[in-house]
């Protein structure tokens, strides 16, 4: 077998291992989801060796999608770290054989504490499987390893099952993009999920005139603030409309245009957004309406800021 043939066989074996899990998403899976939804404590994921590495990733996925979770090393647990486990927690234990010694030593203590146990194993009839409140079968027909020894397909299957649990919980808990944004402030995900309030121009940067302001002064305000537009507010400070460079050009044939008031050329009832809107949603609105700015207002229609298309591109998040 050539190297390329072997690599393809590895991928096919691991893909088959994941596909085999589909028919095992049954009442036991639903039972695990129910336990996790009802959990009033934390989700503690544990495993030894390669299973431990997968357990760390599963715990991280839970935490990033609204389910508080952390990884507990089973060997460290029996040397004091088990104190982190409380009676209202749920322990998810990963072991391909279900007979991992370090995990089995935890069973009696977990039961004594009162925490629930979900087992993810390739051997549901194993000691770990029999001891669990819910057991999820992650067994595989063969490892992708040519010697059928190194954990490969089995760890891939466990990881996929963990993702299935986490994504199902995400939906069950009503986890929203806004929630995801608050948990991912850094990196490319954080940039894509930034809110309008983090990017908008505020305070003295916001171009603003009164409805009675002469257009001569309106032009000066637009030029000074450099956003190609200005907000138009009434005497109470509420947004009445906007004037853009385009609005001015469209009225160039009006006699003595610069002596007119802002009210005469403004676009009334412009599209506005809330400061908590996701930046990606604001971008979609701009692209759909073919505009370059959005006015940010509060519940009383008072101007809080202006978001410009260039502010979105400047973050390099799209």
C-alpha cells in the first residue's frame, strides 16, 4: 500500500467511525442531554491519555457554548483534585475500553459525592459503562492505525459525540450569537462577533446638525467629521433624518441651495440600529441597502453614534 493509499484509508476509516454513531443517537443520548440541561453545577470531563486530550477539547467546547465545564485529570483527582467535584455536577468520563484504572478508582468517590456520571466508551458493558447513569456507545470496528493499536478512529468518534452533545445543548439552552460573542472577545471569532457599540463613532466624532441649520453649515459639518453624512436632530435631540453627500448633489439645481435649512433636503426616518447589534448584521444591512453609514440610537431615538462602512472593514474581520 502506498503512502497516499494509506492516508486515504485512514480518512475513510475515521469517517466511517463517525457515521456509525448516527444510529446510536437514541434515547440514551436524549437522556444524557436531559441530565446536562438539568445540571445546576458544572460539567466535569475526564479521561486518561489520548482520551484525556479529547476530554479537554470537549470541556472547552461546552464552556464556549454556554455550558460551564472543565477538564479533570483522573490521576490528579485521586491526589486531591477530586475536591473540585460537587454533588450537583455531572462527570463525563471517556474511556475506549471502559476499564481504565485511573477512571475506575474515581467511581466510588463520584457516587459518594452524589454527582451524576455519563460514560462515553467503546464498551457499554464495561465496568465504567455499568456504573454510569447514562452510557454513550462510541465503539468503532477498527482503529485507523495500520496495526489497529494507536487510538485514532476511537478518539475521533468520541470527539464527534462530544460535539453532538455540546451542539444539542447549545440549541436546548437557546444560546444566541450574542452570547457566543460575549465568550469570544479575542481572535477572528471575536472580531466577527463584535457589536456595533465597539466600532461606532461617538461624542464629538458624530456629525450632527439641527433641522433649522443652514445647508452652508451642514456642508461644513459633513466635511469636518469626514463620514460623508450628518445626523439631523430636532430641538429635543431626537433623530429627525440624515443628510448625505448624495443628498446634497441631488439638490444642486435648487436655487440658493446653501441658504436652505437642513429640513429641506434631509432623508427623514433613516434606517437606525441598536448599539448591541452584531457588526456582521450591520454590514449585511449596509450591503443590502447600498449605504455606507448607520445611525445608532437609543430607545428614545436619541443619537448615540454613527457606524461607517470603513469602520467595519478596518477591523479586517470580513
